[in-house]
């Protein structure tokens, strides 16, 4: 039993949520114990209720405990002067029939069986201090439930996707739907119009239904209409679903109260807030003909594993026994993009499918307005979903709210705890619209530079959709719902279709086999072999331990396990690797030292090899869109993370005899330019075109869809100029064309091994050494968030920043060398020269995109074997 709660009680909403959650869990356990007893009267109640709640005794205890907790604390919010206990709360709630009252009555009637846990809960609620109550009052109370659920059962909260919507977002959706009802569907009274039927498919504690009631009453009163009549109609026309018992009971009570307060006569069965799984088979209650159906809300989002075939219910699986097909089939891509299909198995996509079907695929007009993740706007896996939306709707408005907290293009999210970008979409279906044409899609975006508060303010102040600056998205059935800066971007060939073999970079999963000098690697190797605990020094993973034999990276021959080597075994081959953009290091190139060293890349590594690296599965941000290197790249070479399969070699073999260029592409270029175009020249052209910040700046919107495209000019002279500047840049970035000079100088040599570095007034200080002049542009040079110079330096300090994986990482160079000073100078000179070349590239790029371009469909598609890694 819990100790009695002592005053002062909990203050912050987090503390309140934590305590309440603990008491609620105890009550749930007490309920479970009670119903397990054969003589329990509660058990009889469980038997009566459970079928309705679609569950057994465990679900009954869960639902009842949550509902009682919620009932008690809403009562405390509303009646702070009253004593917090269930009997009194029942009396005060007497006028609001529904599940909340039912649960509190059950608690009062069966107190004898759960008295101790119930008493603790009541005492906790009573101890909530008055000043913290003020912060949790109605309105904010709805959001408190999210906090409570997180403290009560975070897994349940996540699985249900229970993240509640800020009032400003709800307001913007209400404004949009009301306006379209009036302007497009002849319902000037908006939600108050008798012919409008609205459903919130995932209502939580009822934020949307309450906002709808308030908006309808405002409209009808402004036009001198009858508020009570409107409220009575809403009791019939407003439907809400929720799958969790606690929020459902809350929503039910709040909607009942709001309609009652407006003078509604409620139907005998009460308001139509229902405890149900929206994705389950519909219950068959028909909407009368002649109605306008509106579906709006904020459905749950969470990606489900493909194997979880029980998720998604009727929407995903249909009901084969009744001959009912799975509606999700309409959103599924064809086999060619099947690898992206897993993105579709997400609760939000199921809800989109349900919402579209319910509101816009029945007889008559409809509107759908959801806030959800925005991955469907551009993602290749969502092409069929976009096609279906374009086919069913006449018009679609997208308000892109950004909000990517994880990728390289970060922006503030309107939700506190959501880290993936979101958008509001409003779809319109007119009666008798032309179904042979795709819906018109209009797009707007709240600036990425805005803070969360600024975004919310913009949404909260919205009075009309017409205040927003809209652009048209392309009309192609499956085209992204995002306009192109040059509307043709979607037609340009994709980088990965010109160079069809892409590979992931090498991944060691431990840091010690990589170092800035070969000597250090030699020391670490010796230390590994002599370590008392070789396995701990090695730092194994589940996939790779010292007991596993390996293969030689270069010729594929077998290698004995590290565990079997003597203390004097020779040091493996030391090779340069391309660790990060413009940051080369050395590695022990031994197949036993890394988990995924990608033998295919080592086999194709040769003196003429060049690699492009980029981001292929996340959006690019500031800086060049591609970087180059001449050594096997690390998995995260491009920007330190999000590496995926972003390595594109120029050659498929060490001898540089087989170009990694789609068959037929060079022939087309030859015919077009009446001269031979080599694979190296095309590679250099692409580097000239994409390897500068101007490309990303011009195509910011388009590049939110991962995987860059190439504007391939038809102008031979432009092609040659771009390839020439690209070739120079390739020489610099691969360090094959070594620069002997630049502006930066070492004005004071670095003495002792530096512990830190800093930059001010064009002077770069490294330990006790100084380098100048270093312009702010050189210092700030970045590749999608990777700051090149600071990143290079931080890996070469006495104690480098970042992850360490074993005691071997602690072995560091004892001194800074001349060679390191020279490398740093060369890096600074390369960046200086790159900045100068980027200005030339930006100019040529502008001319290329303004001129005539080759479209991707004119080029041959890569064959399967061209995409596959080369066979040895
Ligand atoms: C993102 S929250 C939004 C809640 C509320 N509409 C709001 O905006 O504050 C999604 C809600 O959907 C509920 N939910 C999840 N799956 C559901 C399902 N299959 N059927 C009905 N409701 C569901 C969750 O419990 C959660 O309350």
C-alpha cells in the first residue's frame, strides 16, 4: 500500500501526471485482483461491460482504472472547492450521463472491493495544489491527458499514437473546412449547416469535436440562428471515435456538457462519441443521402512492422469472408517501388485511407482535413496513394508545416514531442466532378526558419485559406504534392539512374582501426594482440567477434580468426580511407576488424577510381549536393550520418575498364553532341552541376524528396564548361591534384599535441599554433550540416570528440607532426579554391537549367545487373 500523501502536494503537471499514473496503476491492479475472486460483484460488472469494450477482464480493469482516474481529476479541476472522492464526483456529474459517470458510479458502488487503492487515488487528486490546478484547467486539461498516459504506460501511449493537437492547429483546420464548406459546397453555415455530417476518427479527449461545436454555435448565433437547435443537430451529426477508454470517456463527457450547455436535446443513446477502433469493419450505420461528409482530425502515427499483420484491421485486410476487399490496396505501390512499401504500413496512412473512403468515396460531396506526417507528399513509396487522392478528389490544399528534428534539414515542429515533419491537408470532392482529370493540388509551406511559437501563431491567426501564398504542384497522377522551383525537376534523370551501382560505405562499428597516422594504427594493433582481454580491446558486436574468421578484402582469401593470432602477427595492410568529406584518415584494411567493410568497394578500388557520396534517403541541406573522394569511403563520409547507400563509384572494377554508367547513356550524349563523351567526363559534368551550394539553394523544395536529379543540358558548350570545372573540383576533393599554395599560412607552428582549437578574426588557433588568414567562409564551409574544418580538427585533438569504442582508442599520437600541418594547410587551400569554383559552377548551373534539358524518359533505364554490385 502507498503511504498517505502528505501536503504539499504535486505542483508541476509532470509531477501530477506521475503521481496520478502510479495511483491509477495501483487501482488497475486492485481491480484485476478483485475481478479474479469468484465472489466478486465487480466481476459481474466486468462480464456485463467487457463485450462492449471489446476485451476481457484485463481490458476491463485497465479501462475502468483510467476512466476513474480521469473522472476524479476533471472533477477536481472543475470543483476545486469540493472534496475529491467518487461519490461526490458522481453527484456533481449527475447531469452528464455517459461512460465517465458510469465508471465513477461503479467505483462508488464497489468501494468495498477496491477501497484502499481508490482511497489513495482520491487522496492524491485532493492534494493537487490550487496553483497547479489553474494551469491544468479545461483546454489545457486535454493535453494533460497526454502527459498522464506517458507516465501511466508510455508503450500504450506510443502504440495508440496519443499526441494531442495544439489549439492553433485545430483552429487552422476548422477555418479551412468552414471556408470550403461555404465557398465550394454551398454550406455558408459551415459546421452548423444541417446537411453537414462530421467525423473525427481519432478524437482523444475531444479537442476537435469541441472546437467544431464552438465554431458551429458561433456561426449560427452570428447569423441570428437558434443555438439550441444547432446543438441538437450536432448531437446527431457529430461523430467521434476513440480506442482508449480514458480519453474516450473524457471526450464523451466534454462533448455532452458542451452541447447541453448550448441547450441541446440529446438522443436517447447520448452523444455520438464512441469507444471504437476506426480501422475495424464499419458498423453499418448509414449516413443519409444528400449530406456533405467531413472527416477531420489528427490521427495516430507510428510505423508498424510489415510482419504485424494484425494492425490496420479492416482497412488493411478487408473481410475476405464477406467478400470485402482491403481498401489499403489502392495505396499500395507497384512492384518496382515495392522496397518503399514499408513506409505505407503506418497508422497515419491507414487513417488517410479510411478518411478518404468515408468522406469522399460515397455518394455526394465530401471534405477531408487531416494533420499527419508529410512523408506522402514526396516519398516514392507513396506514388499510388497520391494517384488515388488525385483520382478521388477535385482539389487538395497542402499546408506544409515542416518540423524535421532528425534529418539534416531541421526545422521546428508544431508538436512538442513529434520529430518527423507534418502537414495539414484539405481535400475537396465536389458532386459530379470530372474524374478523368487529376485533382488540382495547391501547396504552401510555413518557413523553415520559424520557431514552434511562430508557426503556431501563424496558424492561430489564420482567418482564410486565401491569406496563404499557394503554388500549384505538378499535375502528373503520381507526382509529388510539392511544386518544383523549375516545374520540370521531376523530369530530370535521377543521379542513381545515370550511375546505376550505388553501395553503402565501409562500416567498422568500432573506431580504433581508424586513425590519423599509420604509426598509431601499428601501435593499436600491437596493443590489441598483447591485451590481457583481447575480446574487450577488440570491442566485438553481436555480428562480429574475435572468434570469427574473416576474408581478405582484396582477394577474398580466408583469414584466421583474430583470437587465434600470436602476439607478433604482422600488422594488416594500412590504407587511406575517405572518413568524412575532405577528411582522409588511415585504416587497418582487414576484413576481421570491421562489421561491414564492403568487400565489393575494396575490390573495385584502384588508382583511377573516384566515388561520389551524397544522401539518397534523406533530404540534403546547405552545401554541395555531392562530394568526391578517391579512397574507399566510410558509411557516413558525406556528412557524418545518414550514409545509407550513398556511395557512387565511377568504375565497377579496379582496372577502370567498366564504367558505372547506364548502358546507352554515353551513346545518346555522343549523338547529341556529335563527339565522344567519356564516363569520366559525364562524372565530372555531374560533379560540376551538383557539387556546389547553388544547386541545393535553387532546389530546396524539390530536394526534400531524397535522391538528387541531374539537369542534363543539350548544349555541348555548356556541357563541356561544366565538365571542365567539375574535373578541376574532382581533382581538388580527391586530393589527386595537390595544391601547393593558397592564402592560409601557418604563422605559429603547432608545438605540443593540441587539446583544443578556436577561430576568431580570420585566425585559426590550433593548440599553441596559429593559421591565418582563414576567411569566415572557409571556416564555415559545410556539407549538409558537417562543418568541414572544425570536423577535421576535432578528430585530431589529443582527445578527439565523438564515440570511443575500446581502450585502444585511448592510444593517441604523442606529438603534432609537420605532415599534419601540411595536411591542414592543404585542406584550407582546397576549401578556398572550392569556394572560388562554386561561384563559377553556380553561374553555369543557372544557364543549364534555363536552357533545354534531356528528360529522364529519353534515357535508357538501368538493367538489373547494372544495379547489382560487380561480381568478382
Ligand atoms: C494523435 S492523437 C489525437 C487525439 C485528438 N484528436 C487530438 O487532436 O488531441 C490520436 C488518437 O487516436 C487514438 N487512436 C489510435 N488508434 C485508434 C483507432 N484504431 N481507432 C480510434 N482511435 C484510435 C489514440 O488513442 C489517440 O487518442
